[in-house]
């Protein structure tokens, strides 16, 4: 059955309107999100690869080159079979950095606008034949079915329709971060239609022409030349180049890149695609020989490219419509997606870098309109190319031109993923050389018959007399030259640090080592203010808000780490809007880092750790072992029972462990990446002063937190960078909460005092007894006295005796009192007076009251300390001296000042200290006394008090003749400045 | 971690084996569907790998 041109045109419009409806319904949310994001939709959308060349051209190619036609289907199948290895890293890069095309990827990786622009230009050039092929296929299929005589007119109308559709559903959002769900579902629907239609045509051939598989086998046995024609071309050696060309085109061609990476709605669907895409193309590939053989059997009259149409026309009925719809679906799908992708590339790499973006509030609208114009321009170019060359060349020839051109991107892509040493100079030279060879050795000889090959190539023995027959030679030669130049120039020319950094983030399995540079912007408002100039106030505000939302950060963020992440995210998001080159330049210009020395910068350890955590399941072998070790060390540090803070050289906090969280009540998440100056009081002053000071430790530091006093012991140490060039100056600060120890010490000291008071009680009773007796006698006398003078004398004596009692009680109270002065006050302490007081107290002890003690300290020796605690020190030392001195030989206390230190020696001539006790004498519960005579806490307390005063204590024993002990105490001298 | 090496081995292996594969293919005679069976088997292997392995990062 024949169709009129208008019928076919109406069918075409109807088909496109149907797609329009599918896309519209999806965008309106009429389809459930689960279905839209289902892997099957992604897999079917990748069927965009199956263009009119697959529907029509593959049959023609099989007719000419036998089984070589399978390379087209096997190439993409191979690419997707290797998807987890080959495509997943590209998807990761495009998603992470919002890269929407191969030009974006190259411009990002090689940090070059020129590379982006060159890739775009070459891509447009290499896609023109393929786009023209689609236009030609639709126009000629209409011509075959309707007999219309002017395919150029038909092609023009078709192009207008496609332009409208592409603009309506592909260019509604200005930024790549918005996915076109409607477009994806529409393309998936289109793929389903063409697979069903193409399969139906093959089944019509199998059952309508051969009466089933048996009939086909019988026919093949009767016509062995048919199989021989399939097998024979396999021997010509072009197989490798063919598979490679189609393998690469499945990744780099803009429509494939767009559907596989840019419009990917569900990254895990790529895994499903690894087996489902090859399955779809297997089904398509099986159909090709069936259609070919059926067409040959019935001897259709159409050119081999259109055997599908000729066969269905021969069968009759509505069958030919199936073939037409299949071809239309293939052509429209690639035309829409490829023009969208090419327009994005042209906008990002040709228009935006050349034209400074106007900072108006309508940036989004301006971008949208430029994209729409570029879509129309791209389709116009494809149409003009079709008009210029389409009539004279078969679908196969046009397809080959494009597929060979895509091979030029192979070296760059391999370099991007696997070779961090590749640079922009190499890529530029390689691409230009490969493109020139393609242009002069394949395109011009094929399209311009009058073109003569350059003599130089002729002299080299490379002959392209019939380029369409020897295209594989051109393909291999151009890629080889491209690859060699790419490698050579990459090795001999310098690579910038910026490019190396980008290369690290692109290379498979590598971890970028970002540096911790300081931004000039110090808060989110600074970001907005800086971006107003290039973006306008509304866009700047919106982009910063979007980036903050992406990072889950608040608007009041001031942490340097968070601001660096915000800068990166802004560059990524602007890259989706303006392309990586413009975005990078804009962020560099308006959100600069403070001047820094690249060789002496610290790595952003926090960022590296977060990346490692994200990818840890990917690590294997040695890397996994190292990661386990890292986690072990990190966990040890994290769960250490002491607070640990790691500080960068710029005082940025890069580590804050769990003990610090408990101690301060401030979470690590809040503090990491900020500075000590961002800490709340009272921690800010304590840690800032300690970190910036020269003192390596603060053994006893009190801190008022709310109504509580906490005692802390602080230590710090400098950390050197792991590499020689790296700046050192980072610190690790360890904080121990010793409040409980202090409390225990206080209790122990109190107990020790009580024990001393117990020992002194008998002496006190005796001392008080005498004046009391005297008072009693005086009072009796007073009762009998009548002389006023005598009464006055007795009263005076009674008062004297009462004062004596008061002094004794006061001494005891002073000794036993733990309060009074603030804890551990540092006051000027006259050592002579303290020692005298200690001697007086000792005199109260009945066992020690006859011990002679000589205080030879000068009144000028004034220490800086707590008088009560120092009194405790001397009471304990003198008690020990008296106990170790059965002969009651005198004890001498001498003192001297050495610069800023007061040195006091307490020397006895007693029994000395047994050797086995000397090393443990200052430990608690160590005593040489008989059971029941000592608690073993006395010297431990002495040691603790002296340490608290920042002093030291040492022992010499025996001094001479195996007798005698000397305790030497060093205490800081009191000076006015210290007190202040 | 060593996926790039796996890729290189796969590509070189396929390239080296391709003459033998093509020879075997050419000797198919009436079994013209032979390559499609191998292709189908590869899809089966890929399906099994996709099901049995967790691809982190995707």
C-alpha cells in the first residue's frame, strides 16, 4: 500500500506530537517517579544510539560488507559490558563536577578554554555527516513510500519540526543540574517503538517470506553464496578498526554522552545497562540479516539502505509504516538529543567565553534563549550539509565519516581517565593533527571528487584512491598520529599545577590532594557580594543558596573548611550553568584565595578523609590495608580518653576527638574546619593563649565553666608535615581533665591534715592545760583580792593566758583549715615564717616536741605560692625528719635564692632512707615507718604540692656515714610581675 | 583499585584473540547465528556480575 506525502507528513507530525505528549505528561508528574527513575527507562533511552543508520544503513552495510555490520552493535555492547570499569568513572566525574559534555570534561581536566572550544568545533564537524544522514534517511524514506519528488523540501519541514520539539523539551532549563525527565522518557519510548517496529519488520521477513526458521535454513542451504557474502568481508582486516570506532562513538558522541551521563537520573541504572544495553543491540543485530535475506529473496527494488522499506512494501498492507516509523524514531531521537548536546557545548565553549556575561537579573533567560538559537543553528547546519552532500552519498558513507572522526577523541579520553601526566598542549596538538588528517584524507576526497590528495601523503605511501573503501586506513593512521603527538607533547611540555590538580581528580582511582588555602571571603555574605558583579544580585543569591543547600550548610557559616567547600560547589554548579571554563575563571576572579606559596601548603586532610570514607569499599589490596590502618589510628585518636585537638599551621582545627566533645560539649562536626577563635568562651581564650604561647604545658589550669571550676592539664606538640616541602607548624594539643584527681588530692590532703591533727591533739591538750590551770588559779586569787592593782594584774595575766590558748587554737585551725583562701592562691610567702609555724606545730606533738629544729632561712626569701599548702609541706617533712631521727639530733633548714628560684634544704642526721624505697618514695602509700605509724601519703602530698607550684623536690640520702637525709625544694621566687 | 589494569588486560586479550575468534566465526557455515550465541553468553556473564557485585559509588 502506498502513502501520499501528506499522509506521511501527518503521521510524522502525529508521531512527534505523541512524543511531545509523553514528555509533557512526564514533566507534569503524571507518570510515577518510580517508573521515570526505573533502570529500564535509562536503558531504553540509551537506544538513542540506534539511529536511522541502524534501521536502514546497517542493512545496506551488511549487504556490502557482510558481518562487519555487527561492529556497530558490538561496539556499543562492548562499551556497556565494561560500564562498571569504563563508564562509571566518567559518570562520577560528570555528576560530581556538573560536566554535561565531552568538551566540558576536557576543558575541566585540561583547564583550558581552547581545548573546550577545539573539542566543540571538531565535535560539531564530525557530527554534521551523522545528522545529515538522519535528515536524508527520513526524507528519502518518505520519497520511497510516497513518490514525492523533492526530498529537500521534505527534509526542511522535518528539520523545523525537530527544532521545535528540541527547543520545547530540551531547552527549558538553563542549567545542567536540572534533568530533563520528560526528554528521557520520550527518548526511551521512542527506542521501544523502534525496537518493536524493527523487530516486527524482521519477523515479517522471517515468517512472511521464509515461512519461518526452517524455510530460511532451506533457502540458505540452497543459496550458500548468501552466507559466503556475510563471512567473506570478515577476512579483510577492518574488523578491529570498526569495533573500536563504534566502541568509542558509544561513549564520546554528544547524544550518547548526554543520555548516558548528563541525563542520568539514577546512577545505579548504569549497572543494569551493562547487560541490558547489549541485549537490546543483540536483538537489533539479529534482525539485520533476516531483513537482508528476505529482501534479497523477494528481490526488492529499493537501494540496499532501504531494504526494510522495500521489503515491507513488497509484503503490502500497513507493514511499510512499521519500517517508516522505526526509521523516523531512530532519526528524530538522535537529532533531538545531539542538537541539544551540541548547543550546550557551543554555548559553554564558544559563546560564553567570547562574550562577557551581562550581569543582569535575566541571566537564566538569556542563557535559555542563546541555547534555543544554537539548537536551531545546529539543525540548520546539518540541513545545509545534507543539501550539499546528502544526495550523492549513501548512508554508509556519511556514517563512516562521523564514526572515524569520533576516534580522534580516544587519546584524550584515555589520558583523562588513566594518565595524569597528559596535558593540554599534547591534547591540542594531537586533536588538531588527527582532525586535519580526517578532513584532508577522508572528508574532502569523499565529498569533493575534484580534491587531490596532498603530495606528501602520496610520497609516504599512504594512498586513498578510494577513501570510502579504505577508511579504516585513514582511521588508524589519524588516531596513531594523534596519539603519538598527544603523548610526545604531554611529555616534553610543562604541565601547570592547576592542571595537575584537575588531572588527579579525573584519574581513575586517584584521590585529589586539595590544599588548604585561605579564602579572602570570610562569610557567606562575602560570597554573594563578590558574585553580584558577574552574575547579578538575583542569580548570585540563588546560586549561593543552592550551593549551601547542596552542602547542607547554614547561611551563617564562617568555618574556612566550609567556605572552601562552598567555593568548590559554586564552581561545580556554575559549571552546569556556564560550562567549566567560564565557571572556573569566574570563581578564580571573584572568589580568590589569599596569596599563598603552592609548595608550602598543607593538604586538606579533612576533605581527603571524607573522600576516603566515601570510596572505601572500592579499595582493595594494599590500598585497603592502608585504609584499615588509617581507620585504626583515627579511631584510636578519636576514642582516646584525653581531649585531642589537631591544628593546622593557620590555627584551623582539623581534628577534634570524642573526649573533646565530652569535655567541651561542642561537637567535632561544628568545630572541624573552623578556627580556635570561633570557639565559645571560656575555651576560646584558654586554647588561643595556649596554642600561641611558648609554654609547652600547663599542668594545672583552672577553668570556670558555668558555676563549676574544672581543672585541666594541657600539653602541646608541633607536628611536622609528611613531605619535606610541606609547611610545618601544625600543632597537636592534648587536654586532660584532672578535676577528679584534684578533688581526690584535696581529700587526701585533708585526711593527712586530720591525721596530723590527731597526732597533735595530745600536745594541744597539754599546751592548753597549763594556761587553763593558770587561769583557774588566777580566778581563785581574783575572788579574794580587793586591791585594784592586784585585780588589774590578775586580769592582765588571765588575758595573757587566754591569748596563749588562742594562739595554740589558731595554729591548729590554720593547719587544719582547707578553706579560707581561694584554692591554690599564689601569694608572697615568707619562707622563714612558714617554717617557724611548722616548727611550732611540731612542738605540739608529744612525740616530737623535744626535736631540735633550726630555722636558718633568711626573712628575705619570699616564694610565690599558697602559704597553707607550703605549711603542709614543711609539717610533713619535719615530721618525717623527727621520726627518722631516734637520737634527736638537730634538724637544719637552710634557704637561699638562686636567680628566680628559692632553694630550701631540710637536712637531718637520721637513719636515712632504705635504698629500695628511694625511687618510689613520692608515690602514695609508700612508707618506711612501722605499721600504724604512717599513712604513706605525706611525701606524695609534698611532691604534688611542690609540682603544683611549678617547683621540684629531690632527695639525697645518705649524706655521710650512711646516715642523714637531705630534701631539696625549689620554688619560684615571688616577683611583682608574676603576681600581676 | 586495579580496574584500569583489568581493562587493559581485557582489551589486549580481546585484540590478541580476535584472529582466532574471527576464524572460528568464519568457519560457521550454516550456523550463521554462532556469534549471536557467544554474544548472548557474554550478556549472561555480565548480568551475573551485575547481580553478584556491589558497585560502590554508583
